[in-house]
């Protein structure tokens, strides 16, 4: 980025991909970590007199505008934090975006509405994505440039991440730079034992990464939504809990290969089962192999790991030299189901290991539960992105800049 600033950006349209994919409660941003992390690059460009066009996504809309996925709450928060003018266009590449872009003054920032409101953003078809990228690039006029500062999205081969970089002079944002520097520490010369804690709700995304962690991590602690697929793979009934049945053979294969690869899995031995998915649901702790025997029978839903599992996980973390944690252990947003996640956060703050917390949900969890960022080695803004980096996969948003 400094190189671009040195070239001179005053009056130029600079397209910046930021990760403003923040958790919301209605229209309230419940964790503004990603917004704060995006601010420095926008400020640097604004201070240097650029006309900044920001692209970002929120959630996973289905390629058409949906009010609940508008970037408005995120942009309102950004505007509160910024000491420069920030506006939101009502669309991404339509009349509003064009009109606001044309009226933009030096040092001002215009955020384009959720890029995923256009189906071409995430299309698998290169030509479709390319056409959308052309429209984004057209907003920058004849002397534009692109800055990728959305570490959380570098693993996505999407138009606003990948294709725009093939069309404009492109630069690495400071946030992406810092994230890569820290995560590199986990891949080169990793201090062992290396413990990976996996949880969260994007079950198939998380299951896919395990393949590449076999042999790299010494121990994988399994919590969150995917733990039920592990229990089912071990032959247990999981009642109404989140289960991806088609992934059971995949998990069975992991369990079979783990020992040869030198990786061991620790799977919960107890879980908190609730009568329904609600903050005030009745709940009880049961053995992981007896979920259907809870008071709620076949309709019980597992919403957290149990205390015995939390202690076993904490013991693993205590003995580690490096810990990477991605994904809450349970539905931490409901206090009754936050204990597992709290125990893991506490264990990470207590251990002498180098600790990295990855992902929007995990970062939100530790902050919501009252922990400070400074209690951890590093809190990454990237969830899937940090996992894929650690797996050693090629990340389209980075490789396109290398080229
Ligand atoms: C994230 O939340 O990890 C990033 O913002 C990417 O979001 P996605 O998983 O919906 O692509």
C-alpha cells in the first residue's frame, strides 16, 4: 500500500476490498472488530487524498438484494469511527453507485452496497465474474487502482477479490500484510505440540479443512456444530442436533487416517442438550453417547460441549506450545450455552503457548464474553481464510496479487 501512496493517489479512484462481514443483531453491529481492522487503510488513503470506493459483502445473500444483508449497519458504524466522510451507495454498480462515485471528493469514502447482491460476484463462470469486475473497475475511471485489504475473503475466487485484481494495478492492504506475517509463524517452524480447536457453524467448510490438517496438527479438538457429525460417525445418536449426514463417511475416513498421520482427535464426551433453540430453553448435560436419553428425547438439540469435555480441551491447550482456535464451541450468544466457548477462551489466555484466534465468530465470541484482544497472541479477522492459509492452500486473493 505504501508503494501506491508514494506513487500518488490524490484525486484517483482507489477500489478497496474490505471485510465488513460483521455479526448483527437486527441493525446493531454486535462486534465491530472487522470494521476497526479495516479503518487504518481507508484512513491512509483518505489522508492521501484518494477517492475511495469500498467493496464488501455481508452474509450469504442469494445473488439479489435483501434488506437483512444490507451493509448499512456496518457502514453506519464505520462512519461513526472514521474522521473522514463515509457514504453508502444504494446499489453496487447501478445508478446510485455511479452517481455517488461521480460526486465523490478527494479524501471521501463511498462503500458500494453488498457485492453479493449481484449473483455474478460469486459465479463459477469466469466470464460472468469478469463482467461484474468490469463494471466495478469502470467506477474507477481511467487512473484507478485496487487494494485488497479483506483478509477474511482472500480464499474466495470472487469478482471483487480476484477478478478486479487482474484488471487494475493492484496492491496488498496493510491488514492482509499483517495477517499473513502472523499466520506464517504457524506454518514455518511451528512450536509443538500444535493444537487446533475447531468449532462454529459452517460445518462442511470446517470438515473440509481437516483433511489438510491431518499430519500438520498434533491434536484437533472438535466442538461446535460439527461435533455431532463426529459423534454420528462414531455410531452415536444425536437426536435433533445439527448433523450433516452425507459427511459421516468423510469423518469416518478422517478418524481412520488420523493415527497414521500422527494427529489425534479429541471429541467431546459430554454435551449440553436443550429442548429447543432458544436462550431460555430447558437444558441438561448428558454423556455424548446418550444424547437421545436426555429429558427431551429425540427432539433434544445439542447446543454446547459439556463441562467434562471443556476440561479435557483445556488440559490439551495447557500442554500446547502453539494453539489455533477457529469457531465457537456452542451457541455462545445464549448465556446458557456459552460455557464451552468461555472455557476455551480462558484456556487460551492461561496457556504459555502462542495463541491465534481465527474467524469473525470466534473473535466476536471472545469479545462478547469479556476477554480483551491483548490476552491472545493474535486475533485474525479471517475465519475460513486463516484456516485455508494454515492448510497451505493457494488463496486466490493473494496469488492474483503475486502474479
Ligand atoms: C468470513 O466471515 O469468514 C468472511 O467474511 C468470508 O465470508 P464467507 O465465508 O461467507 O465467504
